């Protein structure tokens, strides 16, 4: 080969290698995006949310001091125009916004006269992406957008609503277990139907269309269709309705060994899979049993360490969230801090259709709205 031919081949190759090396060097020099942490409202003490470690332990968001008392005394630490920002991809924790206790439009009610105290009772996500939070103390539902900004307020006539859920058509189902009443709100946020119920259900649920009541941890009963109208067929169905059309059941099998039995059924009641889910510690309660549109399942438990001496107290509580794939394979688990204050609450977690988990985290200072994605 002549020298000129050799140079024609080698020079472009060397130039290409040099270009690739330069591009990679530039990419490596780029910094991670700056983390913007949620701040308090007026008079706040500097909110922060520390990113979790590689062990996937979540961090607790903190806010400024808020008011307390029945109905929520007007306190500081309300809504703020500054919102949290996502951390790098290896840490899924996200503090959206911190809210103070109070009765203002940008706060949530807190009743400390009762034992345990009362705060927001339930959180749900609408198909449009907004969040609805049941502010029982203030007798209202607060609608927030995905950034935690207040969108609207729905005043309620129910005395003691404890649970809520939204369907894909924009309707909201509310459950008052003490009064044994279910109220369906239409797309205009006005009452569309109010139903008296005989039993005391554990919660209200939706498959994205109709509304269902869970009489016990093993079965649910259809209540209304997608338009909020009562259905005639009251056949008991195995497990809670999933967005994918299947049914989901999760039961505590052994608290001391922290074992939860998870089963998925078809619409006809045929078993898709049945898996025991084992955690470390003493199992206090289930905090999440839900699914996304693809059929992924999300189970949340509160566990702690049980002392070996009487009275065998359970200390150091934490929340563990686990994702189960549609085929029953157990996926990733992450840990989050338990609520630092004991409050009565029925549904602090909810799952969006895309698998985003939301949490109304009750703290001594107020409510930290958080999101989480596996």
C-alpha cells in the first residue's frame, strides 16, 4: 500500500476517535442538576428533605411550625410557591410541598383534642393527574395539582367522612363509616348520589369505573356504576378491584414473622398467583394495597422491632413499600420513615395509573406531600 493511501485511511479514523473521546469527556464533566428543596410558608423554619442513601431509605420532609387545635387554628407554614425538585435517578424520593396545620385555604385541619389526633384522612389521585385530599377536620376535600398547588376546595355536608377514591370519569366516592353513608360527587363536585349502607366497610375503592365497598379483607361488593348510579348485582368479589381488571387481596398472615399473603384473581375468581411477602421485624399494619394500570402491585406495611422483655413494645417503626410485578415476581423494596406523630388516618398512600406513589405524610408541623416512583 502506498503511503498516501495509508494516510487516507488512518487520518479519518484517528479524527473520529478523538471526537468520540471529546464528547464523552464533556458529558462526564456535566454536573448533576441542582436539588431545589421545598420551603416553608410564612414564618417557616427552613424545610428540607435529605436524599436517601443507596439502601433506598427515604428521607422525611420537614416544615415550619403550624397551628393546632380543633378545626386547625390559623398557623404559619402554609402553601408556598416554591416546590420540591426530583433528586438524581438513583433516589426516587421526592418532597413536593409542605403544608401547615390550620383552617386557611392553603392548610389542613388538625384536631388534637381527640386521642389519637385527627388530620387528613385519605388521599387519592384523579385521572387528570390532580390529587384530592380528605380534610375531615375542616369538612372539605382539597384538590391539588401534581406540584402541590391548590386547585379547588369542595365543601362537604358529611359529618365524619373517612375515605375517598376517584374514578376515571372524574367522580369522587366518599365514605362515612360512622354514619354508614356513601356519597358520590359528580364532575361538577356536587353530590350526585347518597347511599345508606347496612354494614361498616373497611374502605371504598374503584376499578377506574364503578365504586366498590370492602366488607372484609377478603372480598368487595359492587356499589355503583361509573356514573355513580347504584347497581342491582351485589355479588361478593374476591379482593379489591385493580385498574387492569383483575382483583387483589392482601392479608396479614403472621404479625410476629411479618408475613403478608398476596393473591391476584381474574374477574371470574381464578387465581393468577399467590405469594407470601416477608418483611423484617414485627408487622404493625398494612398501609398500602394498590396497583397501577399495567398490573404492578404496591404493598406497604409498617413494621418495627419488638422488644424481648415485657411488655414487648414495638419500637423503631418504619414503612416498607414493595413492588410486585404483574407475573407475581417480587421487585424492589424501599423504606420510608413512619409518621412521627400518632394521627388517625385511613389512607395516607395512593397510586396513580402510571405507578407514581403519593403520600400525605403527617408530621408535627403539618402535612408533607411526597411522591415516590420505583
